[in-house]
C-alpha cells in the first residue's frame, strides 16, 4: 500500500436487467485529471450506472470524479451499467465478471461501494442471493484490503415509486458494512427526491432514468458533506 495522507438505468429498465445506460460510457479512470502528487490516495469505486456517471454530459461531471478532484484523489472507476450485487454478475463477460477482484488488485487506499439499486429488479426471485452476495462482496473487500478505508453508501434510487425492497436491501447493506467495520453513508436513496423525471424540477437526463449534470453535482455535494462528517473525516 502507498503512504497514506488520510485522517484516520437507453429505455425503461427490464425486470432482470436493471438500469442501463444510453449515454456514452465513462472510461474507467477519470479523464483530464489535474496533475496529482505521486503519493495521492488511490480510490476505487465499485458501483452501478449512478457512479459510472451515465446521463452526465461528460465523465468529469459525475459525482465520483467531482469528489475525487476536490480531494486530490487518483480515481479508478470500476462501476458498470445495470450492475448489482446479483444483477448482471453472470453476464459481465471475461475480465468484468468479478469486479471485487479488480478492486482488490487496484490496491486502493479507499474503496467506495455504491451498489444495490439494480438488485431491486431481482428481489422477488433472488432476495436470499442478494443478501448473501452483499455479505460476500464486502467480506472479500475487507479481507483483500485490510488496510483500506471502505465506504459503503446506501443504494441510490431513481423514482417516486419506491418498492419495499429498497429499504430492505439498504438495511442489508448497512448491516454488512457494520460487520466489516466500514464507514456507512445513509439516506442516499432519498438524495434525488423531488427531482425525478416526473418532477417539475427534474434533475434527470433525457432517458428519465439517470441524473443529469445538476443531479450529479447535488449528489457530489451530499457525498462531500457525508465524508466531512466522518470521524475521522475524509
């Protein structure tokens, strides 16, 4: 591990596919990043389209890149459209079918886990598998990265229609985060409340499924406030 400088969804989602992107895919690492110190913290993001930045006008506008740039972090964005703890895991293809292993290979100082939204589309048939996969992924990350700071975020949500599974999965994620001693950010499933595609003041992209630049900027503000409130803060 490096020396640390830390203080302490094109179209409606299908039942099984989850939220998929219709915007140009964001590259794995943040583009056009300013020059970083050689010992800048490496931060790996494991998430779905809401962390990949689908719907943003450019990758620089996604919340993960905004937060990383503000803190001088070296961002590695491992997020994929439609991905969940269960959703798409068997169809990602060689090289992407085990993203937790890729995150571990990144040898990051900090890991963000922002997963669970897409698993709501599989909840009725795979609830037990989802719960087991949450525990397995977080345990693997902790065992593989014993010195990393792991930040687990309550799964995001995208519509006023809020099935009961949203809160159930969020609870499983929080419990698993506590089990491995990770930091947890709650409330994220409500960050876009009042600004969904049917709202007069919508912060959603033209696909109606993902945030636009305004939505991602607000998500970055909320994430920044949550990180500063940690003990120790980030």
